[in-house]
């Protein structure tokens, strides 16, 4: 058994869809659209990201976040440079010999961690 999807309430589905497709590898295959206006996009590993319209997504506790693992620290830094150049808010950064990480905000303020740590 493995975790297979994440559902997010978002203000603007198309804005969020573009963000996750552009920066985090979603968009592998056609999106699924449902009568309640939920749109599900997938990545190459078949992880589903369900985006559901909500004019007022709820504030989550400060600790809440979700993360994307990178193969090494250089990949973390490359993603950081790309997101910074795109104007994506960076809210935290760690760069240590055995752990590299940063956290950014998506268009609705969800915290996303991009990280590497050796196995």
C-alpha cells in the first residue's frame, strides 16, 4: 500500500493546475474532470493531485506541508533557482552537508517542501 493522492481546495483551478504542471511534474496524461468541478492531474508515477474549487481555502497549521524529494542537493538548488526566478515565495531554506531543503508557497498559500537527504 502507498499514498496515492492529495486533495487541495484552491481558489482558481487553472492557476493551480498550471503551477503544479510547470514546477512539479504533473500533467502526465489527461486530467480527469468531475461534476463537482474537481480536476485531478497526475504525475509520471501516477500520483493524483485533486484540485477542488473553494473561494476560501482554510488556513492550515504552520507545520502542515507536503514535499517532493530530489535525487541530490544540486537538484534541490536547481529547483530553488527556477522557482525564485519565477517569483514563487520561498519561506524557508536549509543547506547542510546531509540535508538540503527549501519550502515555498503555492498560489493558495500551501507550503511545499523540496528536499534531499541521503538514504
